C-alpha cells in the first residue's frame, strides 16, 4: 500500500491492528508506547517518528519501502524502454 498522508497511515495501522485482534493496550505494549499514543496515531492526531513507524511495522508484520515517485511523462516512458 502506498501511504500518502498521516491519515492514510493512521487508517492502515488501525486496520492491521484489528486484523491481528490486538487491543490498543496490547499494541501499545508491543510497540513500547502508551495506549494514548496509539489512539493519537490511529486518529491521525500524532505524526510518529521514523523509529516509531519502524516499530509499528515490525509489530504488524510489515516493512517500510521507499521508492521514487512515479512519473507519467512520455519522455520518461521512452527513456525507460531504452534501458
């Protein structure tokens, strides 16, 4: 999934946490944060640090992948085809 905002991250975290049948308290303990922190992240009110995002990913069995933003220009398509 491509995350483009704090809100899309929040929604994904909540969905994945619930799919693992984890309470906010269980998830908070696994991530090393408070239940309030989980609430704030899942509501989009808190922007977690990179370290916290990595901890969240680890607990939820996910990974963080950073890729260049795709471009849709004709020139880029042509150049890509030549490589």
